[in-house]
C-alpha cells in the first residue's frame, strides 16, 4: 500500500486524478446499491448518481494519461523520463496489480452505471420532476390521468433505439433553453415530432377490439345547502373493431387524411376519406376553400390517428369545478358541510384562464376565508367540526393549485382536449363535400353518432317503470 501511495504522491496531477477516481467510485457504489435496495427518493440524486459522478470518474481517469503525456514532454526536453516498467521489480508489480484490479472494478461499476443511467432517463421522475418549473403542470395532470401508471417514455418514445436516440438528441436544446430560462410560457402544442400512435398507443389499445357502447356516468354536485349529488349517464357509442359505422372509433376503419387550417389544429381546412369499400371523398371547410394551395405549403397533411382526438390522453387540464366534484366524490371534501361547494366556487370564481401570481394569491386567501364563513354563519358546526372544515379547505386549496399554473401561464382552457365537442366540430357539421358527385354532402354532426341523450338520476327516478 505504501508503494502505491508513494507512486501517486510523486506527481500532483496523478495524485489528484487518483483521489477523484477513488472517491467517485466509492460514492457511485454506495448510491447505486442504495438505488437497487430502496430507490433514490429525489430526482436530483439520480442526476448526481447517473450523470455527474460518472463524469467525475472519467475526468479522474483521464488525468492519468495526461500526466503520462506531460512526462513524455519532459523526457523530450532532456528531463528525467518516466521509469521503465519492469514486472520483476516487486514495487512495480504491486502497482501493476493494483491497476489491473482497479480497472476491473471501474469497468464493472461503469457498466452498471451506464445501464442504470439509461434506465433512469426512462423514469417518470426524470421526465416529470427534474425540469420541474416547466413540467409541473404536465406532471400534475399526468398523475391524475388514467395513464398515471404508464412510464412517460412508453408513449413519448416507444420501443426501439432509433426513437430513443432521436428523443435524447432533441432534448439537448430543451436543456439549454431551460437553463437560460428563455422557454415559451405556455409550451406550444401540438408536439410536431411525436411518434405515430400505431407504434405507441396501439401497443396497449388495439383498434381491432370491438367495444360496442359503454355507459359513461358523470357525478356532479349542485351549489345548494346540501351539496346535492347529481349523476348524469349516457351511452357512448365507442364501436371500432373494424366495423364500419359502428361508433366513434370507426374513424380507424377508414383512412382519413386532413389538412390543418392553423398551426395548433383548432380548425381543419380539408379532409380526404378513403373508405373501407374503396371509395374516396374529399371535404372542404368553406372558409378555406380558396386557400388550400397556400395552406399546403405551410401545413403538412396528416393521417388521422389516436392523437388527433386523444391529444391530452395523459395530460388533460381539467376545470376546477370537475376536480372539486371529484374531491367531494372521493370524500376528501366533506359534502355534509352546508354550501361547501358554493363557497369553493365563489372563492375561486372563473378559473378557466391562467391567473397571475398575484391573482392566485388572492384566490388562495379567499379559500382560507371559507373557515371564517362557517365560524360566522354556522358557529355550532364550526365548533363541533372545525377539523373537518379545515381539512376540506386545505383540499380545496390544493385542488385549485392543481388546476392553474400561473408560472407557466396555464389554465384549463390553455390546451383544448379534442376528445370533446370542440374536437368533433372541427370537421362534423363544418366541412362540406368538395364535389357534388360524392356519397355525402357534408360530414354529419348528429349527437346520436357518438352518444345517447344524457339522463340524470333524477330524471330516471321520475320516469315510469317499463314492463
């Protein structure tokens, strides 16, 4: 050991490199074992483990050949040269053995770290929490979505190395903009270089499966004293399974191409349908009939896939009232407190637009004031159930924070979801046949194409029993 330490001490650069390698390897081993056993609780700890420390380790290793290169330069100037390696010399043999064992250990560590670093870059913590100022809105929406258990990369990258490399290369300028704080607020959509859904969505959701019609029930609460519960149900004609005209997903039976009229795809200028029977028909938005040639130079014709309707599948920014109703349904907000929903709605007001930081602070102060309302108006309830009131107020405050994000200028209306009437009516009831020879004069917009008439539980209770 004295021989090895002595060899390192003879040159400062070599000594510094050895110290860096020693401490980096030790920390890497500890953190990798910690991750394997209990996991890393903080995304920044993952960055240190799988990105920064390997860099320090490589830097320390590079210092050794740099030291040798400097030694050769010294020799070329007639200064004492590096000693000749002689394994018959016990001291040099011990040094060589140390380097052989160290090289094997470092190779094993770097192999494990390289694998784990790629694995770490696929985690939701890396994608959603690391650049938190930008990604907090998207990550918040993701956590409450039906896809919350799906790893981000399964949808955004999919399987295979080419798209993984492409995604990581496209992330380099994003890191630069995040560091410089010059990214747009809000982040513009749609994402242009998104992988086709047949390579991602359809790995789980098969368009060949037939679902027929499914019952959809929405639970809301009125703004009255008892916070009356209202359940609204309707049949959604989901369809699909390769059955023409079977419902909503029969769009996948036909090959549909469309030309957006504007960059964010809120309006559609032209559609061409290649039907399953071999016929083809084109439809045009009358507002853009004379502008199609110019639009084709600006916008790319797209083949319709899942994302053209389910554009917010895992990142839907839900209105505050919907989140509030969900909180009451989950009993996180106590519906037995009189007027609790009305108090929450009055405190928040119009939450459809993104507020400023000052406006958000004002709303949060009003939400905290709900406790005072019960203290003044219902003193007996306040005295007996103060903890329930405070818990509900806290949940209302958290719910509001998860609906609007002033630092990114995001509110529920910022990113429209096309899995709604807004998405349907871009084509249905808007586009007309380009030629009178076609089968259809326009793209129909009847409600019964997609769903039955909504019915509330109150209406069902009043309906006469069928025999």
